[in-house]
């Protein structure tokens, strides 16, 4: 007798709990669907940006704006970056003069390698900071040794990722990228990150071996034409201010933020 209403009430409770549970499941499924959909849209945008096919020996089999991306130069090539003939072959002094470095400049050297340009710039921007960004620990370690040996205080070592330079927004007056851009695995994302770190009137010095010149003794994928660089920078709203073009082998292209 007593049990009957009790069972009815407990069935009722059970029914309410089941309803709540089903509602929760429905909500979770909706959220999961939304998550999958948004990440697929993001993924598609990235997939459309890059194409993949069998690549050449020096390339990674990934294309961006009709250009095959090259392999990253390993830290094992450090001695080539530090070779004695480099000043004569590349005229680094002229490159640095092109940059009109002032004492207070904050400068980011992206893909700084063993720091060939970093420490020369640190001597010039004595009241500024040189951010030396690289993705390889061995390169950062080599720069750390130099920094300690020279008791240099205005160089900041920064571990970047394939998609970000890991610098604060609006933190630099100048950006130097020497012989690195063609090997960035995510050039679009990297340039977006670089642009964010550039102050409004900052200048970007993009240095690449001249792709138009067959006499420059460098592998094809490690060179770039001015036209290709301009197209790729334009995608990020960066405009070519001038190509100084006074270096023996490389373009010295100066880009600024577009209006
Ligand atoms: C050919 S070396 C040039 C080094 C230096 N700029 C110089 O001229 O001596 C290229 C460097 O770029 C670095 N690199 C490649 N992709 C990078 C990325 N997405 N972000 C930061 N560094 C990168 C590599 O680790 C390597 O140290």
C-alpha cells in the first residue's frame, strides 16, 4: 500500500534525472560539433594556404604562393655562417649601414643563427635591445656563449616557434631577416607574428640571395626574386619601400606596414 506512491515518486525523480542527463548529453554534442566545425574551418584555411607534393632534394615538399619551402639550415652549418670570407662575399658592413641603426633602436634578428649580425648590431644600438630569435637550441646556446664571453647586456635571446617569434606587440623599431625567410615552414604565420611586433613606423629588412641572378652561387631554393618577396609580403599588408640592392649577392629589401 505504502510502497505504491513511493515507487511512483521515485519513477518521477528518475524521469526528471534522465531528462536532465539527456539535455546535458545534447548540449555536449552541440558543443563538440561546434568545436570540430570551427577547427575544420581553421584547418581548411591553412590547408588552402599551403600545398603539399613530392618536393625537390633541397625542399620540404610544401609550397606557399608557388614557391617550394626549403629545409632549415641545421646548426651543423654554423661554421659556414661564421666563415672569414663572409664580409667580402656578402658585404655585411654595407647591409648594417643600410639599416641606419641608431643608439636607441630595438631590433629583432629573426633566425639569428650563431649571431653573426646580432653582436655587430649590439655594438651600434648600445641603448636599445637586440632580440635574437631562433628555433634551434644549439644556435641559442652559441649566442649565449658569445654574450657571456663579451659581457654583453643589450642582447636578449628568444626561443621562437615555427609560427611565432614570441615577442611582445609593438616592441621593435627594426627587423632583420637574413637568409631565413625561404626556410620558414609557416611563412604566413611568421610574418603575421613579425608584423605584430613591429611598431607603427618600423622597418623590415628582408635579405635574400637574388633569385634573378644565376651567377649567385647558392642553391635555387635558398634564393628569392624581388617579385616573389613582394607578393608574399603584400599578403600581410607589408609594402616594399625600397630595394637598396647594393649588396654583392643579396637583395636588401625594406618593407614597411601598409596604410
Ligand atoms: C641560414 S641560417 C641564417 C642565420 C643568420 N641569419 C645569419 O645570416 O647568419 C637560418 C637560421 O634561421 C633559423 N630559422 C629557420 N626557421 C625559423 C623560424 N621559423 N623562426 C626562427 N628561426 C628560424 C634556423 O634555425 C637558422 O638558425
